[in-house]
């Protein structure tokens, strides 16, 4: 039985004042019988760590460099993330793939760098609307995951995978539980072919997850939790999703 994992991706939102309220409210609502993580903007990691002291909620970042250190202005290494206590980092989010032209190989290299420093990469895969309409969903997500499997080798059993259909992100359009499960099953099968740890790996669904649809999504055989954008910015909504994952 895989323990569910719920990850809040704050994206580029927040301020010191707003975050303090959000984290304090959230801390008061737990704990849940699920693993919970918040992935916050870099400047707020230290304060998040402090605000979550004594809570079971872990924290992480939304991206990391594929490089170890050196002349890479503006980048943040996974060594640094580990140094400030991050246990997770999102890599390959579709917004980074789209707006920063991140390739499958760069995403894989970032995942490798994170694992090398004990930070668990949450590797995002997902198809665009036009790719889905062209019947390419399976080939796209398999190609994205294959780069990571190839680069990590047997260590690929240590990652978290997140299936986020691009057309469902921030749009209010959610994949139906059946649509999501179908893709998760494809990803699980791909992982089985690569590692004997596939059955214990967590594959999250992301894309307009809300309190109202979380329980049904999480009840699917291969959906092991969620990667939550907008709803992770509201204490009540995020807490309700964490509760839905705890059943
Ligand atoms: P929304 O939950 O706002 O659709 O965002 C999903 C997402 O991109 C999480 O990484």
C-alpha cells in the first residue's frame, strides 16, 4: 500500500505576510495520514522551514540547476536545496518546459543532480491539448519519462512522478479520474520495465485538483496523490485535499 503524497506548488505567488498566514493556518489543520509537502519560491524557503518547525509537512523547491556549483548566474543547485533542508524539488514542470525551453534531457539531468544530493525529484510529465487531440498522449509522456529512466538507471526507483496534462493546469479542466488513471497505468508499466521498485513508487496527478474532485482522483488504482497549484494557496482547500488523500 503506497502512502499518498500531496504536494503544493505555490508557483510564483506569495509574500512574507501572506505565506506566514498560510503556513500557520495549514500547520493548525494537520496532521494528516498522508505525506504533505509545500514547494515554495526560493526566497521563502528559510522562512517556510521555520514556520513548519515541529510539523510533519515537508518543504521543497520548484526547480533546481543541473549543475553542482559555479558560474551559473541566477541558478540554484540541489546542494543548496539540501543545505537548507529541502527534501523535494519539482523538475520539468510544464511551465518550465514551455517558458524556459527545458528539454527532456535537461529535466533528466536536474533529476539526477537532485538525487545525488538526497533531494527527491518530483518529475513532471504531461501532454498539451493538441498532443492529446492528435492521439499522442502516451507517446509524449513515455518519451518524457524515458529520458529520466535512461539517465538515472536503477536509481529511477527513487523519484516521484507527476502526471500533469498541460490542458488541465490552471484551466479548471480536470482530467476525468478514468483519463488520469489510464495515463498513470502507462507510466507505472514503463517504470516496472525499468525498476523492481515500481510498485512502491508514487505517481501524482496534477491539473485543477480541488477539494471537490480530489477524493475521486485519489481513489484510482495508480494515482498516489496530487500536485496542487491554485488550491494550495488557500488553507481550507489545501487541507481538504490532504484530508481526501488520507482515506
Ligand atoms: P493547478 O492546480 O492550479 O491547475 O496547477 C497544477 C500545477 O501546475 C501544479 O504543479
